[in-house]
DNA sequence: CGCCATTCGAACAGATATAATCATAGACTA
DNA sequence: TAGTCTATGATTATATCTGTTCGAATGGCG
């Protein structure tokens, strides 16, 4: 009976994830065209997806963006900004390097230096840096967040409190006209505030897209930032805002 | 079936980070050209990057050092040993996972579990684990050694001392007839001793090549080890030696 | 640097699956 | 009994997948 067979096929595929037309033909002893009609019908009803040679449950991999290959937005600007920030680092410095794509680009540029001590909570950044043998690299431990591939939490904060470094290099989530730096990641926000406290100089990297953006978490006022590196497209009023806050603005070209 | 095979390959590479064409050919019993077509297709879809002899995951950050498909010695035995150790883990466990290629293989097998809390000092292991969303992953901070891509030093030790876990899973440098486990990495030795102290159960992974080897650093006596997993080629006298030490021997087959 | 083994890409051919179409059998109804 | 409707089977042209062959490219090793 048709209805029974189709319900049965549905059962089967839900258990097995995939079914082969060949097997179904044999199992129900009907022609392959009949099975094909069944599958077509079930597909139209949305229960499965037909594939060459059988069918599978929807979303095997075709639709599932397991690896969002989000190419990094504004990568060109980020690289530029990173490059403009690099001269502020000197051999012998100790640094906090915060997670972020801009800071990752920055990390890649550090190979020209010698004798740096670098503390980071970002796994990709640590991964880049350990290829430069001449550095002293410390990974800040803590809870690992999948999204950012970086650590945070009480363990990270407690670790940060044990160090005093020359410079913190950080990306930002947003900068607004009230003169505040904000960020999206609540978990990391605390760690970042602690880093700020523990660093003699603060260098913030922010391409033009970060301005007039207010993210969820207040991080620090602009006046806490010594140097802010951006690019030529920085919105005009910020030159004044930064000057008032006593922050040196560096434009990458 | 084509779609099934490709989805399967995708699963595999997401767990293993790299796949070899040769292995896939054997696993699916199809021609190498077919696998090549699969990989080409998956590459076009952005799910992986083809490399000579196989494929690897795309590096999401644009410039991480590429996971090369370097040959690990005794990889087959290591995989076997890791597989034999996996059943000793139970949902809900908390684990220390030490650095090492065997423990890395072990980590890849953990996806069958739920609700694990895992602390590791190995960057590659953390990298594998954060893809399994259902785990609580903690990176142990510390000084990053290039050779091992893992952390050690006072910071690591101090972090370890803040935890008590159910099980420690560790590789070993060597096991000798005097009943001692030894290791090559002096820096990690201290951290490892602390982990041992902080773990209720100790599981050691040692393929046959590790026996009758004495490395520089004494780690612990065999009697501290609850379960030792090895393979069929384990030298004969060790069955007695382990029995005398009160260590359960598990042979991977 | 050159040699060797392995891997790769292109092209073709054979096998298998699919879509479109028509034919048939049985059930129900008028 | 004839009409018609539905599920199924059969036929054929087309599309897709796969294995094989062979020359070129690549990587490892002396």
C-alpha cells in the first residue's frame, strides 16, 4: 500500500539519515520508478532531500554553513591600521595583545622586532606568534569561547592581574561621540578592563567602520587611550573628539 | 552514495583537521580520482582546502600557519591506543588533557560524549575541542613553547592547582623496567606532576615504542597510574611489571 | 642538481540513475 | 459493462557518477 510504504520510508530515513533507492526497490519489491515517485512526493512535502542514488535528511551539509567563511570585512583597512600601529612597538617591550582580527594582523607584523614579551588571550594570535622564536609568548588561560577562539573568565582575569606591561594593543567594538569605547563581547569585557589597568600605554586599533558605533559593553573612556590608530575614512568630528580626550590620533595611509 | 560520502568526508575532516586522499580511497573503496572529485567539489564550496596528498580545513583567520599533513610516527598505533582509552571517559567527567600526539588523537574521539569539562595546556587540543560545542573547555595559561605548542611554567602550575578533576589523560615519554614514567620536556614535567596530584584517576597512553625508554625527567612511578593503555606489541615483561605496580593494563586491538 | 615515487589533471568510456512518456492492471462508479 | 481514475511498470533518451589511462607536476632524497 502506497501510504504505508511512504510512511515506512520516512521512518527509515529518519533513523538512517540516508536511504538508497536501490535498497528501497529491493525492500518493497517495486520498480525503481515507483520509489522515485515516493521520494519526489516526500521531497515536495519537505521531509527529505533527493540526491543522486537515493535521499538524505535535509541539511546534510549543503545548507549548513558549518564554517562561515566570512571573509573578514574591511580586511584591507585592518591591515593598514595594523601596519600604522607597528612603529609604536619597540624591541624589549612587553605587550598585551587582545583578541580580534585587527590585532591578529598586527601580530603578524611583529616579526621585525626582537625580544618582545607578549601576553595574549587569543589562540590564533598565540599560534602566529610561536612561529617567531625570538619572542616570549604567554597564553592567558581561561574559559575558551568557541566564537572568538579566545579565553576569558575569572581565570583570565586573575592571570592578567599578575602582570604589568608596557603596552596594550586592542581592537574595539565601537567608538561613539560621547567618547566611549565599547565592545560586543560581555565575557571579554571584564578581562579587557583589567588589561587596561595593567598597561602603561594603551593603543587602540579602529578602522573607520568602528566610529559612531555603540556596542553593548562600556570598556573605557577615550581619555584612557593614549594612541588610536585609524584610517583616512575616519568621520570628521572625531579628530576634535580625540584631541579633547587627549588621545593621539594616527591615520594609516 | 555520493552525497553521503561527501558529508562523511566533511565530518571526518572537521574532526581530524586533515585527511589523506589515500585513506579516503581505502575507507570508501572508490578510485582516487573519485575522491579527488569530492575534494575539488568540497573545496569549491569552501568547506576545505586541498593540499598535495589530501586536504585540510581552511584557516579561518587568513594566515594561521597551515596545518601541514606531516607524518606522525606510529600514528596508527597512537590512534588505536586513543580509541581503547576513550571508553574510560564518561559523560559529565572533568579531565586534564596533556599535550601530545596521542592525546590529540584521543581528544578527537571525545565528540561522542556530552557535558565534559576539559582543561588542557595544548593549543592544538584546545583547537580541536572548541569545535565540539557541548564541552566546557579551559585553556591552561602559561609560557608557550614553540616546539610543543603548549603552555607550561609557573602560571600553568598555579592554574592547575586551582582545579580538581576526575581524570588525567596523558601521553608519556618513556616507561622503564624500574617502574617509572619519564618524559623529555623538563618544562612540562612540573606541570604534569601537579596534574597528577590534582586528578582522581590517572590514565596513561603509551604505544609499544615507549617501553624500555628512559627520558630525562622522572614523572611518577607506575603505581600512581590507574590505567595504562598500550597496544599488542608491548614488550612482554611489562605485563608483570604493571601488575606488580597495581596498574590496570589495557591492550588496544 | 637529478632521480624516483607519488600525486594530479584531463579526457574518454562504461555503468548507473534520472526524467519524460506511454502502457497496463485493478478498483470504483455510473 | 463501459468509463475513468490511480498506482505501477516499461521504454528510451539524457544526465550524472565512476574508473582507467597517460602525460605532467610535485615532493622527497641523495
